[in-house]
């Protein structure tokens, strides 16, 4: 099969022929019809993820058709249209027994712990636990956009963030995750303030439901701007980018007893990130993390997509072939971009 491969961190990837994957006894191989290009893929390519072994094929947001099935898989067969969370749970550890598959103690992640979906085929583990059926009316491009950014945003805003109608929600960073969060919070009846440095990202945020937008290039103190626009601060604020500046701005833009949600990854040389804890203490803020979404919790999300209450398809702003993926991956370092880029490996 053809796949995007990098041999060294930070050096250009290339498209080349590699062996086809084979399914584990508990797994499947999926023919990849569409796969999203995510900033997490860029972090992996930069060497920020210790699970990656070189040479490596990235990619973790995917949808496609089951091609081959392992001997112990009971719920899936070749030809089934599927997507999958970017965290594949084992289904048997204590966290999985509690239903918390997104923090599975023996999790695997396509594109990180093993070769991923920037390829024509990808192997997925524990299929009976992790695969999600793609509704017949949903395109693979739309389904691929659910796998990481949209599902992650849904869990962050709805399940972890406990968004309520009428609340103010601030979203710092309006790439794929951030725009998904804007759409989901607005659909829940919240008033959304979108913060970004890209006019195009803010334009899309307003299109997807943001009531207010803050341009970080023109606003030295974005947290102060959020507090002013919301009459005292956001009830819920997300750092959807992942940087010390956006993390601090998210916390500093909250009102008393507000909730900060860290969604964007925060790699650093020391493994820690400065957080304004004095404000967190004084205002009794909640500091929360959110890490993906378990496959068994997808039905409410899929129902909202099916009824048109949520439109992840509108977030797909470009489609590219596999050959264009190495350059697009590199570009994420300097221009994370607005919207979702979908790779179509067979195009």
C-alpha cells in the first residue's frame, strides 16, 4: 500500500510503498476512505509523543470500510462502514470496566502507538470495543472529522465542561477542535466568544455560531477582552490550541467559579506548563482536562449530526490526496489553519 512515512522527527515525510497491515486476532484492517489532518499529527512528527517508534506512519482521524477481520472479532465483517475514536481501548482494564475508555490503561492509538491512517489501509485494535458504525447517509469525510477533533470537542464541552444554555463559553484557538467546540456550544444554547489570531478562523467561528470574536493580533490582553464581553468572565473556557499563552488566557478569562478545560496538547521541555493558580484559588475555578471520547458514548453525538443540529461536514474546508499530505503536515507548524483538511488516500 501507499503511505506517508517519516524516518526522523521534524524531517520531511514522503509517500512510498510499504507492506499492507494484517489484523490482530481482536482487531480489523480498514480501507481508509478519508482521514483528517490534525495538529496532534504535527506534534507526533516533531517528536513530542514518546509512544512513536521510527519509521512511522501518522494519522488518527479516519473513516472507511472494514477490509479484514481478526479471528476473535464478533461484531464486524468486511464491507462495514466504520469510524473509530483516536484512543482504542482494551475493554478489560479497571478504567474500561468503569466505562472510561478514553483513559484506558492499555490504550493504543493509530498514528502514535502504531502506524496510522495516512495510508490506504490501517490496523485497529479491539474492534468490538472501539469501532463505531458510520450511518449510511454520512460521508466518510464527515465521519473522519468526528474521530478526534469533533468527538473530543463534544466530550469537552458537553460531558466534561457541562455546558448549559445561556452560559458564556470562550474558545481560545479556532482550528478544527476550536471550531467544533464553537458549533457544539452554540447548539447547546451557550453564547460563545471565539479567540484567535486568524481572520479566517474568526470568520468561520462567527459562521458556526460565535456571538463575539476577539482578534489576538489586535488585542494585547485577550483574557481582559473576554471578561469585558461576557460581563465578568466566561462560565466555561477552553484552550483548544495548546500553548502556555492560550492556557493562561483561558484561565484568566473566567468568572468566579468558572471552568477551564484544557483540550490542546501542551508539550514543554520540562513536561509542565505555568498556570495562574493564584486566580484559580481566589475564584474557586475548576481546571479540567479532556482526552478524546469513548466509542460507546458516540450515539448522542451521531443523533445530533443525523438531525442536523450539528454539522461537522461544514468544518471540512479542503480535501487533498495522499501525495499532498507531507507538505500539509509541515505547514501545520506555522499555520495550524482554520477548518478541517481531509486526506483521501485513494484519490
